[in-house]
C-alpha cells in the first residue's frame, strides 16, 4: 500500500467513524488511574495527553470513540467485602470522571442514551464490572450495581468464582452451578449484559443454554486463530447468531498472535522452572525483562487483529461482531494499535480487506447498539412476569 493510498484509507475510515462512532467494550483506565494514585480526577488531567495511559480525551476523539464501557475492575484475588467495596470505589471514580468533564463525557444507561450522547459529540460512558467476585455471591449486590449504572458483568475474571469456572483457572464447577445460572437469569431480568469474556468454554455453553436475551464477549478474540483459553471457540461463536449476541474482538497480543502466545507460554514455563508463580502479575512483571532480553518478544500486528475480525465474521456472522480493545489493561499492544486514537487504522484495514461501510458500521457500533436495545426489551418482558430473585448460593449450591 502506498502512502497516498494509506492516507486515503484513513480519511475514509475517519469519515465512517464520524457516522458510526466506535462503541468499545472494555477499557481499564479507571484501574490505571487508581494504580497511579489518581483517585481524584483533578490529579491526572485526561483532557490533555497523559503519559502513562493508552487513553485520554484527545485520543478518544481522534479514535472516533463515541461510547466506552469503562471497566470497574478489581483483582480476582479480592473477595467478599473487599471486592464489593473496591468495585464501589471504582464506580465512584468513573462517576467522578464524568462529573469532572461534563462537556466531554456523559453517563449512559440505555441504548437511547448512547445514541443521544454520541450524537452530541461526547463519549457515552457505560460501566462494566469485570468478574463475578464483585458481587460476593449476592444477588442483592448485583441489583445494587445495576442501580449504580453497571450495564455488564463478566461472570469471572482470571480465577473461578464459587459459582462459575474461569478460562484460566482449574475447573471446579464444570461451568455454571445452579446459583450461577440464577445469576445469569437475574442479570437478564435487570437488563445487565452477561459478559462471557474470561470464562471457561463450559461456562460459555451453560450461560448460552440459560440465557433468554443476548450475551456479549466484551474483549475476546477467536480461538481458532490464536489458541488461547481467553478466546472463543468456534462452536460458541456459531451459537451467537441464535442468541443475538456479540463477540467484541480484542487487541491483547497473546490473544491475537500465536507467536506472542507461544512466547508467553515459554515465559511461564521458565518461571515455573525457577520456582516463580507464572500466575502472579508482580512475578511476571519482574521476570519478563530478563526473559525478553534473551528471547525478544514477538510483536503482534494490526493484520493479526484483522484475521480475528475476518474469522468471527465468517463463523458468527457480520451481525455478531464488535470491538473491545482492552486499552490500559495490557502492557503491550499490536503494532498500529498503540492507543485509543488508532481505531481509524483498524477500520481502514478492514475497508482495504473488502469490508463494506455497512459491515464496518456494524462492527463499530451498530451491533452493540442492537444488543443493548434487545437486552432492554428482554428485561421489560421478564420484569413483567418475574420478581427479583431472592435465591442464595448456600441454598442452591448446598455450600456448607
């Protein structure tokens, strides 16, 4: 591709995103700010370039982002009261950010809110809880998070919950327990999206068997293209058409590039050989530079991400694909997708690969808007016939 062609492609992508702004499924800026000690929005000015994040308001604007699910993530090692309290603090931080930048951000609770706010030139700010540990096995807590604005919950993070198996932990429940299925039902009764990123394939299957409305994968790619347990198997992707849900492809290098995945596996094996914990983020952070010096880390590329988009479109269908970059939740990103300003590069690459404007519009925002609306419609029907669940895990799962 010549430079003139590339420039024309990016111009076409920016024009498309002015009409179909990106709805991104997952961004960890709130946790990045917390780790940096920026509990007060005044401490880090995101209206100007920020040196230690992938995200700020100027780059969101350049990226054509019209709506963002801000992750109110807390580590899976947190449990009980600590998990709930920290999740509430993260919700509070997002709400403070929205209040601090009222001309650039606005809280969104519905599909109609997203359309209105994006049309006004602001970033519609939704919230997603990343991991069922955030509710401490309490449906009352789940309802409270919904009332505070949380519009999806990932059923697990990297560790199992007592009622659901994670993709990256040893199987315990065999998927969803009886209480886990009740969590899915109650989420859909509320209109909170069931997010199947991070969960085991058995959990994905059980959730789809239970679901009465669409589910999402907020930041996952295709396992057939890169064999990582965080990605979605073809047999699950194929079920999205019947469910109406969406797989939002992500940019995490070891999820999109088999070379990066294999490098990561070799790193984990060497850590185990040296008596280090490969599941410890701090151990990996300390050991990775030494490993990388002798074994250069292979770069993931924009072309790798396009390959996942092509595969999800082929298996699930064009109506069942979106995008969830996982910016500020990773330590590296594919070449060409360094930060949130780079979405036009992805759209330009898809247009170059033969995707139509309509296809790109569906990936950018159309499909997720449809899912939000469908979840609201399903919730209205369920609420008309079903009261709030008062089920307890100790009753349904016979926990001693």
